[in-house]
C-alpha cells in the first residue's frame, strides 16, 4: 500500500529474519506502514546495531543490519495536469477511485466501495456499509484469515459510512469511509451489540481478528472497552504471545499512546479507524474540482475479492 509520505530509511526487527519471534515481526511490519503518523509499536522504531542488547528471550547476535529504504508507489493521479484532472472530474468522476474530502469526523466520501456479506461475515446495515478500498479490503482479509484458522463462526460489522459520507447519527466520526464498528466473536450465538464478558467472549477468535487487522498495517486506532482489552491481553499471554508485542499493543496506566485504546461505549464492538492515504490524497487533489462539479449520486463498487 502506498505511503505517499516520501522516502525514508526504516530499520526494524523483521530484518533479522527467522531469528526473531513472529509477533515482533508483525509489530514491526504493522508499525512501518503508519510510521509518519505516530509510533504504533516500539519494535518498529528500534534501530538494530551490532553489539546492541537483544530483546528478552533472544540470543545476542553479532551482526549489523542495513537500513531498508521504503519508496512510496505512484499515486493513480500522478502525471495529470490541473486541467486534465478537472476534465476527468467533470467527464468521468468514477475513474478517480475512492476519495476522502475533509476528515473522518467532518468530511465526505466520493466513489465508495461497499463491504459485502460473505463467508464468516455479516454486514448489518446496507445503508451504512460504504467505505474506502483499504477499509473494505482490510476487514474482508481479516475475517478470511480468522475463518481460515478457526472456521465456522460469523463476524458482524455495523456502521462504516453513508453513501456520500458525512454525518450519520449518532456518530461524530464515520464520515469518510475509514471508521468501522466491528463486532466480537462469541462462544455461542449472540445478538448484535451484545456486551462482552469473560463468559461469552470467544477470546481465541477475537484475538486472531485483532492480529489479522494489525498485521495489514492499515489500522490507525482500535477503540474498545478496557475490560475487553484485559480479556484479550490475558489470552494472548496465555498462548505464548511475546510480552513486548502485547505491551506495545494494549494501553496501560503507564502507556496510553498505543494502537488499542479504551473508549466508553465500546463493550459491544471495536471501533476501528483505518488509514487510506491514496483516498486522502485523491481527495486533496480533486476535492476543489469535485465540489464545483457536484457529481451525481455515485454507484458504489464492490470490493474486489482476493
């Protein structure tokens, strides 16, 4: 996925290959995607040098790791002049792809894709299932990964955005196709918006869902009640996940700037904020022209299945 943030050298634990626990590799991989926004996990920002103290559980390694330069991909609109862009907006605005104009809590959405129900996935509101490509793809891929590992369960997804974005009651965000209310997995069938607790939460599947979302590197924040965080954290450590990975993921009294954070009212679902720099950049470039063109009601496109 394009970063659209310019070139920069990034050194992470993934460069050490098989000598590093998988969980640390996931932490570094996920963090590198949103490096310019804020540190997601500490492992993504640790510079590895010869003679440095290794993380707990790893043997000291006498090697030097070369920096890896990540170059952003070209944006689909690169090469178009202002006149050509305005002509495209007026004649074929659907060819721009998804575009975010504004912010997630005060914005609009052009050319959305729709999140579709499928194996292991149930979309709860067809009028609020409109998303950017990154959002729809990330959710679909994460559900597919959980279904592959633990088949036979269904995840419900609630509000994302309206067809054109903008305000939808009762949310302050959900205006730009990058916010999604994603349910939990339960041990037995439950109604949508059932409060999670130690007796009904399927920690195995729900933890697999969190990992599958984070590993794609497109999650900016994941809001959920502290009590659910506690259950997932306990489960993760019990099955042998790296403490460094878990501590970097969940908030604690000593560390609030984490990817998973507490939010009141989220005992029934996750609120996931995704990052879609392509849609944001498209909106930045084409936004003024889109506003003047006032395109007709767009037909939402289905997310491509992989």
